[in-house]
């Protein structure tokens, strides 16, 4: 046999392989023959052991050669466990199962390797049944290693019930067996049952190893079962495995999924040798739990430590930038990756498109979309939604047509993007057409989000009764988002009677939302219903509901500056208020008067009439005019809806200062330029 066939072996193995490849030399006695056979068996054993050591494997042809020599010298009974391991680790799983079938009396050491090889076959069910039937005839069937391997094999076949039956045959299940059963339920998507198995395991006195702890903590994170998860974490601490980075990261993920960010941070800070996964889990946790500032601080702290972020960590950072409207920070974050990595990764590309679009840079979002080499349905939908929310509805419609030409099938999220486009541009007829086509042509059942878009579209257009009737006809109960969309129409068109009914529904659904109480109280006050207003205020106070303050953010030189109504905490406060007074004088000359009649409907977003001039977005714009170079676009993000007075004032500010001012509130984008807004006063 030519040695070039075994070029993947190390030089250390070549002399041994030469000896195995050649025929045995003539021997003069039985003693010499036995001596040669013993030496040969030892040589084969050394080579097989080398091939099954961690991180190493023998080439398939080498393993087949060894198999032939083992059969020639009748060594199969002694070397079968090692041979089966070598065959399986070299990818010869079917070969391993066939070899096992000719072993006359396989032991408990041999059976697990055959079961493991069978589990890696494309269709493992038939061999599983045969191997199980054979094991029942042998004494080794009751061995826990054999039963655990059988459990894993049935789990791979998707037969969790049979896997559990194999587990039930064990007299004293080991930690490995309990973990295998827990994993079987998890892989089948039955997370609650996996947690139930884990509870029984702990009740039986099982002491978890690191792998067990990771699996159970992962199951608890998926089910957001904080109580069981914390019990597992305490057990891990008692066993001394909490310092394991994989266990700690699983516990961190549990706390993140349950919204316990302080506990997650404590685990993170106490973990030594943190890897990229741990950093990514913490950054993503902050971003997904409404702490974008902390997410970005941690992300750039990781960079300062010299660690290179992996793509999903950058996705978390981009999400935080999106929340804050921090465009430059988003550019910095994505700049840490090679551009090809962005273009080949749909998840990363989607996050970047979303960030650019929601920061008001639709052009950059479009450039990324055009350059993406891998565009799945999520990437297309992100671009369609980004165009729709920034007022480019017609372009979004054209993109859907292009999407269909490529053979892509529209899904329910595509229609959310289309209906959103109609909503922000007031295209009622188009919205009705898309909503009808979704069900009749594309056979997509509307979700509550689709109904919410339609209610929003009709309400903004003043079709309040039609919108209300649509809510009544919905096949599911309307949530706060749907009722809030109708309330938005009531605000625009000053329908106080319907607004009162809607607010009552919202208070029932969101008893913690202060804005609903305050708005209804003001409706009562403006209608002269003072007793009702006072009663509602008392109800709000008794429930412990607190008003959410309005805030606006501006990014400058990599730092996010936050402002609130009447805010004087900033170092430049004196100059900011001087700038506001200066703008106020110029606006009055242009005919501006505060829109005091909107206080009834916008009181939940800011304070009373005398503070209209000092709303948070106006302060943020004044700060930007002082600090951002002339001609540069000003970008402001606000956590609540922009009131009518501010909308009018910012239009004038854009003309006075000759600036483009982009404001993103919790409802939509407003691009102010030369005294006009991209929403055409439709929001």
C-alpha cells in the first residue's frame, strides 16, 4: 500500500503504519507467531488510541485498513470498542454499525459506541430499533451507559416518549442520564417538560456538573422561569462550578431573559476570563431590556480591552444606537467588522438597515441594502419598513414589486411594512387594497399588528367610526396598541366623546400607564366634569401610577446628551435658553403663536401651557444649534409623541436656521426642511 494515501497522519505514525501495511514475515515457531501477534495488537491499539484522542481522527482509509488487519489476526473481540470509536470519529458511522452487528457478544463498553454511530446516520430509526432489540437479549442492556446512549438515540429520532422509557429502566440514573433526558425534551421544543425533569433530578439528590447546569439554565431562560433557574444557579455555586464561563454565561442569559439586569450584571462582573459570548449576552441584554446607554458603554468598554466583537454583539450595539438615534456611534460599531462580513450576514445587514432608517439616514440604509450579497425575506422587509416609516411609501411599493420579480414570497411582515407605508402617507385606498390582497390573494391571516395598522390608517384619515367598527369586528381582542391607534385619530380630529371611551379601554389594559389617566382627566376638566377629573386623579395616585417624563436625545462626538422639559442641568443651559429666546423672538416676527388649545390632548407628553417653549425637543435642538457645525443635519430622538406646538415651531426653526432637522418620536419620523415637514402635517 502506498504511503501517500495516509498523508494526513503525523510523521510519528508513519513507521507504525508501514509495519501494519506489510505482510508478516516468516516465523519459525508458534512462540514467534504469538509474539508477532501481540506486538501487532499493541501497535494497532496505539494507533487507534491516537486516532480517538480529543481533536484528532484517523483518515477513513486508514481505519478501514486497520479493520482488515484486525479481522485477519482475529482481534475484533479485544479491539472492538476502539475500532468502533475510530470508525465513528472518522465519519464511517454506517461501517461502525455494520461492524457491531458481527460482534458475537458485545459488552457494555462496545454498545454505546454503536448507538452513538447510529444516532449520526441520516435515518437513525431503523438501526435504533434493531440495536434496541439486540440489547434486550444481552446482560449489558441494564447498564446505565447503554441505556443513556439508547436514550440519546431515540431523542435523535424525535421519539422523546421512547427516550423517557429508556430512562425509566435505569435503577440509579446518573447526572449524565438526567442531563440527556433534559436535553431530549429541550431539543424537542418541550421546554416546560425539560424543566420538570430537571426539578425531579435535583429532588433526587443529583449534583449538577457544568454541562447539566448550562442545559437547565438554558431551558429556564427560554421559559423565563426565574425561580427554578436561580435554584440551579445556587446549586452551581455550591458545587463550585459557577466560575465556569459557560455556566456563568447561561446564568447571565437567564437573568437577561427575565429582565433582571442588576443580577445579570453581578454575574457578569464576577466572571473571570469572560469570552465574546458573555460580553455579547450582556450588551444584547441591556439593549433588549431598554438600557441602550449601558449597552453602548459596555460595548465600547469591551473594545477598550482589546477584544474584537463578534457579529451578534455588534447587532446588540446597533439596536442600542437605534433606540438612542445615535447614528455616529452606530457607524463606529459596524466599523469594527470587515465590510464583507456585513454584506454576507443577513442578521447583521438587517440590524444596520434598521439602524440607518430609524436614525433618519434612509440613503445609507438603501446603500447597505443594495450591496447586500445575501438578502433573505427579513432583509427585504427591513428595507420596506424603513422606507415606509420615513415617508417613502411609493418607493416601498416599488420595492415590493421588485421583490416579487425575484421569486421571493411575501410574508405577513412584508404587509406590515406596506400598511405602515400607507399609514404614514395617508394612502387609505392603497391600504385597503393591500389589506384585502393579503387575505384573498396571498392567503395570509391578519395578525393583530395588521389590524393595528389599518386602525391607525383609518383613524389618522378621520374615519373614526370605520376604525372603531374594525376593532369590534376583529377576531381577537384589541390590545393597547390598537386602541392607542384609535386614540391618535381622536387627538387629531378632536373627538372627545370617542376619546373618553378609548381611554377607558386603555386604562383597563394598561393600569400602569400614567398618560392614559392624565389625558382622560384633562378631557373631563375641559368638559367641566371636575368631580370625575378629581376622582380619576385620586385613583391614579392610589394605584401608585407615576407620570413618565418626556425626554429627548442628541448625539455629539460619540456622547449622547439627554434633555427633559425645562431641563437646566446641562453645562450649556444658560446659552441654550438664550438661544431658545432668540429663536422665539424670530418666530413671533414670522407670526408664531403657542398652540395652547392642544394642551388637553398633549398634556401627557409635556407639562402645562407655560412650559410649551421649553419642551425637551426644543431644548435639544437649541443645544444642537450651538454645538453642531452650520449646515450639518440635526438629529433628535424623543421617547413620546411630538406635540402640535413643537411641530409648528420646529418647522419655523428649520427655515430660520437653514437646517435640516430630523426628529424621531415614538410614533414616526419628521424631517423638517425650509419650513416644511416630511409628514405633510399628517401624524
